[in-house]
């Protein structure tokens, strides 16, 4: 896990919660109004003991039935008013706080879309998902209840003790005695609970990740019979989460027991002392009843402190986790000086490009080193290299999925770092080896490649990708493909991904082995159609098979992060042993033998792909 597993010791809960203010500011009037209404309602409850005092010392002592009924009516009206005010408070905050949660969730989603790929490589999807669901729910609950009632209860306790001291100062001092130990206990509880709350919320994210991976990878789990190992992994994480939640429950039960027991003992002591004073004639019965009623009315505000602190601490942790993601730096568009375009700089050009991953050690060897390569306007350049040579990383630099560590990449002489990403990604279209489809229709998935494309462009793109199978789907291009497009075969998904890349007629096209999942016959048809597309664009194509290489005008051999050779397919077969070995699958001596073996390897590869497509 990345830096999200930080300890709770290094931060203040108050400081974390204050970061919610920009979201709360638009509804501050309603929140303050709701707090005021709740304070009035709570203080009305403290008037009830005063009415009881009047009843006991007046109508009850004087045997006045009319006065008793009047007092009862007053108590009823106070109770109904208090209940109505609390209901009004809830109405005031319900809709605005739902809006705050929705706004925070929308901001999180928008921010995630703008974060660099390197961020998503480091963070587990379950951790991000839990921040957008469970954590925001905890924040909303805090704003709806603890935020208000910490203030309300504090005010109620303060007003209540003023009333108690005014009624009988000696008994009031008895009730004030446990305040210092209660404050110390609450402080210790908050510190310990913060740590456990953070552990629990991080473990929820880990558990969510396992569930998500198990659902998305269900075919692998079933295909390899890994049900038991996945179940054990899930059970272990669930057991850890259960243990952490039980630890939270023990802490909460302990503080609740102390906060409940101490006031009860103190109220009992005050009752004994008050009864003695009534017997001695130093205190009226009505005053004792009012005193005890006020003390009992204060019991809930005191006892709820532990519960409110626990909810506040969970909300503070949730807020911290939320802003850990929101604080991550988005992809930035650097303003650079525009250069005039010369004929020599047209096309796609890599100039002394070096790349290392952001979290790699400083002394680690770069993934790409001193890449100098030019793809001329209208030219198709094939990129060939062994596994781990950096081909996919190099192609990811063109649309700025990763940022170059040094050097630069230009499109028609313009540094891509100077382009707004929106414009860059209109110029450059990509298709990856692992095609990703979304839970949407076929047409919606393809048209993600060009927002302004029409049905004619959609049909053309499907034709280029030889995706005629779309016509046989239940609803044609309107057919929902399901999550990850798993209702389609690998070859079908790859053809739709290729259609998505070409639908917008891009000026620059980057293809990462786009035909690897196709059978030999479909591959030949796609290549024939793709040749027409490549005539009108500048393309960089990662290739593993000679049949794909034959689409290119020239070939660049990438070896250990460096450009080892550039030339035509035939030239490299004759002059470069590594290239000949890659194309043939064997270390051959002569160019003629290499070419023959390369052709044989292409047929074998195509047969294997055809067999795999048939199995699907």
C-alpha cells in the first residue's frame, strides 16, 4: 500500500475536519440555524425541572388540582415543542448534507480522472472505492449529528450546571467533581480510538480490493480452481477487520461504561445528601425534585460524549483519507515557448528521451535511455523488441500517460508538454494490447475515441476493425457489452478497441500490438483495411509478429531501453542478429534463413491465434 496507511498520531482531528469547510460554507446558514434550533430545543428540556419544582412546592403542596392540571399542560406543551424543534432541525440539514456528500463524491471522481497513470499504478482500486463510498458516508453522518450535538450538548451541560448551582450550590459542586477525570478519560480514549479507526477504514479498503479482484477475475479463479485460496485470503482480511472492529467496540464500551457509571454514582450521592437536607428542613422537596430532574436531564448529554467523540474521530479519519487522494497532484499542462515548425521536425519525434518511474530508486537504471527516433509525416513505424525492452512504456509517453524524465517528444515540431492534454489526445489516438471496454453499448465504447463522430464514422471504424460480428449481436451497436466487455471474446474486444482508435481519423496513431488476439484470417482482413487508414496518418505500432511488422514503412528495434537499430524489415533481417532472432524465434545465421523462419513463425503464430479464437 502507498502512503495512505499513515498513523493517526501525526495529525489533529480538528485540523482534518476543518478541511471540510469549503464544502460546508454554502450551507453554513442552514447548519447554524439547525444548531441554534437544537440548542433551543435542548434548553427547553431544562425548563421542565423548573416546572416540576413549581408543581411540587405549589399546587401539590397546596392540594390545588387546577394548578396540577395547569402544570401538566405546561409540561406537555414543552415536550411537544422540544420534539417539534428537533424534527425541524433534521429537516434543515437532511437535503443540504446529501448535497455536500454528492459534491465531494463528484470532486473525487473528477480528480481521479485527472491523476496521472503512475498514481493509479500505486493505489489499489478498493482503497479508492472505499474513500468514495464508506468514508463519505461517515463524513455526512458527522455533519448531520456529532458536529451539531457536540455544540448542543456542551451548551446544555453549561446551562444545566448554572441552573443546578443556582438551585443548590453545595449539591451542584458534588456533580461538578467528576468533570476533570472525565476530560482526561475522553482525551485518552480519543487518542487510542483514532489509531484503531484508521486501521479499520484501511482494512475495509483492502477487503474491497479483494472482493473487486475476485469478481473481475472470476474466470481465472474458476479456470484454475482457486476458490479455496481466494476464500482463505478473503477470510483472513475479514478476520483482521473483525478483530479491529471488536477492538473499537471494546474501547467504546469501556469509555461508555465509565462515562455512564461516574455520573450515576455522583447523582446517587447528590440524592442522599439532598434527602438529608430536606429532612433537616434546609431544602424544599420541590427544589430537590427539580435538582434531580435537571441532573437526570444532563445525563444523556454527558453519556453521549464518548459516542460523539467516536463518530467524530471516524469522520476525521475519513476526511484525512479523502484528502490524501484529493491532495495528489493532477496532470499539469506546462506552458512552454512555442517553436516554429520546420519541415525536418514534422511528424512524431523523440529527442534524447529518458524515462524512469516516479517511485523508482534514484540510482535505478532508467526504463528508457537516450531515445532518439523520428517517424516522418504519413509514415508507419513498427516498434520491435524483446519482453521488458520498454516498448509499451515508450508508446505511453506519446499521449502523456507518463511524463518523460528528460528529453522531449514533439508532434509536428511542437513539444507535447506544451500542449493542453485535451488537444494532445485529440491529435493522438491509442489502442492497447489489453483492450478495456466499459459497461456501455458497443457504439458508446467505440465513440469514446471521437466525441463528434457520427454513425457513418462509427460504421467505417467497425469496418476497418473487421467488427462485422456487431451486426449479429442482439441489439447491434446498441448491445450492452457488460463489465470489462467480458461477454465478448478476446478478439472481439480487441477489434472494438481498434475501432475506437481509428474512429476519429487521428493525425497520430499509437497501436500496442493491436492484432495479437485475432485469428489468421481476421488478422489479414484487418491488416488490409488498416493499411488504408495508415496511409492518412502518422503511426507508431508495437509489433511482435512479422505480419504486423509488414504494415510498417520502417522498423525500430528497442533493446534494453535503447534504440538499437532502425531500418526496413528486410534490412534489419540481413544486418541485425537480434532482430532476426526476434522475428524467427531462433538464433539464425543468414538473412535469408531468418526471413524464411520469420514467415514460418508468422504462420505458426497465426494458427495458434486462430485456434485460440476458435476455443473462445
